[in-house]
C-alpha cells in the first residue's frame, strides 16, 4: 500500500511538471478573457475568438493622453522590436482605448503611425464600444481601473500595466508599463515570457 501511494505521488508530480508552463501565472490571474466584439484601427471587427492560438500583450491607452500613454506605447514598441530581433512572430498586441467616444479608428491609426513598430507586428488598437464596456472589461478581466476625467479635464484615469495572455486566452501576468521609481521597465522579462509561451504553444 505504501509503495502504491508513493508511486501515485511520484506520478502526479511528474505529470504536473510536464504540464506546467515555465511562465508562472500570477495568483491574481489565470482567468480567461471574456467574449467581446470591437473595431480596430483599420475599421475591422476583432473578436475574442480572433485571439485563439496566439500569445498576446494587452494594455489600455488613449490618443489624447498627455502623460502616461506615449511612454507606454514607446515601451510596447520597444518590446515588439526586441521580439523581432529574436525572430518571434506568432504573437500580437492589443491596445484598448479608454476614450472610445473620441478615439475613432482613424485617430488610433494616426496615433500608432508615430511609433517605429516592426512592419510584421500584429498590433490592434481597439474602439467601437462605449465607456461602460471598457470600464467593466478592464475591471472584470484585468482588475484595473478606468475612471472618467476629473472635472475640467479630458484625461481619463486608467492603469498603466501590460498584460500577458496565453494561446488559450488566459491572462497570465501583469507588468509595469512604465519605469517605476528605481525599477526600470521590464522589457527583457516581457520578451522572455512571450518567447517562452510561443515556444510552448508550438510544442503542444
């Protein structure tokens, strides 16, 4: 009996090790992103099912942002450049505007044109929904805030994190999208994690 229990324990550990990802899921995540249907900067419909089978990075921005969004987008661009240098192709970027009333597809396309994004990068900037959707979408899926501008301002309050989503649509990790105090933007960690998840996907 003792030998059976020992065998079962060892077998379960081995099976767990085989199925575990090298990218550890943060305790606050592991949930699958909810269904949605939105419009990207090319005025094309993009839905939750379009994410399937691919690794994604996701953030929240808006084009009239005067503070955090330009450096966030510059940092995301840096990530795409590093991934291109490593030859990683099977991933994408999703940027959801938190100001959908003003961010038309044309405005989003113009915004992205100012950044040196590798030509082959699949980067969708999302709009085509209302404020209630994006507030709920951010809170329910990513546990982050989207709040109306303070009185007399046009600057929407939103989080500055980047989120890693695996090929099964599960949210795995968050990263600071900006330098924070003495901590630099973790470009190498993000690139390593995306590279790892794309390799794991291809080996399944």
